[in-house]
C-alpha cells in the first residue's frame, strides 16, 4: 500500500516551520520527515536527534498502545505484561547480527580551557616556582650528563609499536578535526606515505556523511599498547589488494581512523564495545531497521590476513548493498521529482514575472497616455481661457479708449497706421494721450465697431495681464517706439507720423 501523500496546507504555521527546519538540516523527504516529527511531538531537536542517533521504540508508548488494543485485564497482570512487552520490543528493534552505531559527540576531558579561581592561583604560585627551579636544575644535569636519561628511563615497549602513537607525554586533547589531522600526521611519520584517504574530521561528522551519501563507513581504531598494530597496518591495511579494494569508488567506502588515547576515539571504542585491537568496524545505514538507523554490519578485530580481511568486508557489503541501492534509487527519484517540481515552480514564477511586467508596461503606457491626454486637455483649456481673456480684455479696453479729438482741437497728433492685415487707418490722438493709448487702439481696432453697436458693460478679466504682440515702427528713418519706454504720443511720435504695425512673433521667427 503506497503511503498517503503529505498535504503541507493541512499543517499549522508552527508545524510548517518545524518541518522546514528539520528538512533543511537532514535533507529528508516529506513522506518520512512528517511522521518522524509527529512521533517527536513536532520538537525539531528531538526529531534531529532521532534522525542522526537512530530511533528506538518508546516502551511507554508501546505499552499504552498495547493497553488500548487489548481488553482491560486485572491491574497487576496488565502492568507485568506491559513491562515485558516493552522490554521485548526494545530487544527486537535491531535485527539479529546488527548492533546500533550511535552518534558520538566527544566531550573534552581537558581542563586547559578553564580558568583557575584566583585564590587557588595564589596558593599554587609557590609550588609552580619550586617546580620551575627543580626542572631547570634537572635540565642542566641532563645537558652535562646526556647518558642519564637513557639509563634511568628504559623503554619497556617492544620494537613493533609506533613511537609516535606510543608517546603520549604532554599529549593534549584536541577537537575532532585537529585530532584526526594529528593521527594522520603520526601515521605517515611511522608508515610513510600511502594511498588511503582518511576522513579528516570527527566520528560524528563521518557518520552523518555516510548516512547522507549512503556510504559504508569503515572505522579503524588503534591502541599503541598492542604489539599487533604495526603488523596489521603494514601487512593488511596497507597491502596493495586492501588499498585497491578500499579505494574502489564502486564500493562506496569512506575511512575514519582514531587513536584510543584520544578522547573521541576512546569514546567511540566504548560505544562500539571494542575489546581487542586493532579494531575494524563497518557501519552503514540499515533501512530495514528504520530510515535513520546506522548499524555495525561487521567487525574485524586483531591481526587478520589481507584476503580474509577483504572477504569479511565484501560479505557484509554485498548483503546490504541492495537495500542501500533501493534507498539510493528512491532518493534519486525523489530528487528528480523535486527538481522537476522546482523547475515547474521556476517556470511558473518566470511566467508570473513576465505577466507582471506586461501588466506594469500596459499600466505605464495607459498612465502615459492618460497623462498626455490630460496635458493636452489642460493646454487646450489654458489656450481657450487665454483667448477668452484676450477677447474680454479687448472688449473692456475698447470701451476705455479716449474719444478722438474734434476737428477744432489743434493740439493733436495725426497718426497713419498700416495694420498687420495691410489696412491703413488714420487716427487723431490728443497730445496728452500716452503711448499705451496708441498701442491699445491698434490692439482693439477690431472691437471698436462691436463696442459702438453694443451697450453691454464688460469688466476686465480677473488675474489676466495682457501682453502686446506687436511693436510700432516708423520706416523712414526706422524708429521703434517701444511701449516700455512710456511717454505721450506727442513726445514720442510728434504731430504726425506714418507707423507700421510689426508682429513680434514674426521677427523672432526670422532671427
């Protein structure tokens, strides 16, 4: 029966956030992540711990489930059966021949990072001073008599043990990465360069990588106290057939090594129940136990011939390769499905972005068109208003023109005007009339007949400042009578003159 599909929309906001955090750390599929989070009461830390350390059956939950599914027997009998069933269920978690491989997070046993209280520092200062003096004296003696250290400190260890692995004088605890680098350096110093690739990080990180990449983790633990170390390394581990087998990419083997005198390797040895060294343990994901369970597939302890060593590893790998291949193919299919879904989502997002840009462009075009129409409408309204204001001003100013002096009045100026239309007009102005009166007569000449036939009173347009679009010019000699200069007609023009009305706009165009 296929597992039901997970609908993320049915989850609450907190549950979706917990699911996102869990999958970002473990890279597990939704079909397996949601049930694990449900069994962990949606606690991300508990679920991550179960994923990396392996999930075991909860005896309390198992007992409660059995109590719900069975009729209620007497109270004492029910308690006894629940305890027995829970214990038996815990024993049946691992299949026969497989032991769990827990994830070990090393705890530092060094106090170097801790600061001693001030009172103890004061108390121990004299002792440190005495120790320094004595050490200096002994150092002086060793320089004077170099044979004394060799006589007093005989090396009881056999020649078969690595000196670098055996010397722990002043050996300090390091973090997992530095401890792995130190072991690799000591290993190469003792046995020379080799073709094996040791994982230079902690055991917990190696276990996580093996679980994530579905690889077989080969754990090698050495104890400098055993004389079989050098023979095993030279005759078995570094033999050409073993090196070729371990480096074969088709076997998917990664190697983690450790010296049990280091804190992390010692804790790993205790967790894997190592009783004899050198120790080899093959660890892998066992999907038949659970989707997150890491188990020890086989152990090889003590000195072993290279052929037997390879045979044991081949047997264990061949027995569990099919299950890992199934998980790998499932993951590949899920990854392909996820990739396809992401591509579809990306294509959908791109399509939405294109549609969004089209809408924005259409809206921008509509806004630009509306702006142009509004500006054209406002311009037309402004031109219409200006034309109406000019017409109203002409009507008003025509009514305000001074009347033409009578023929009996001798103090006048007779002006002959050639209009822009080519018409010639003769007009008499009083000597006291301003030059603006002459300009107003020319501007309002077309309105004079309408003013004479209409008795309607017209007011000046409010807020309008009229500007004359022409100038008066005397041709011989050419003299321009600018309005801004002011003065009366008599003062500026004289008793008589022939003037031409020139448009200012025409002059600007010619320039």
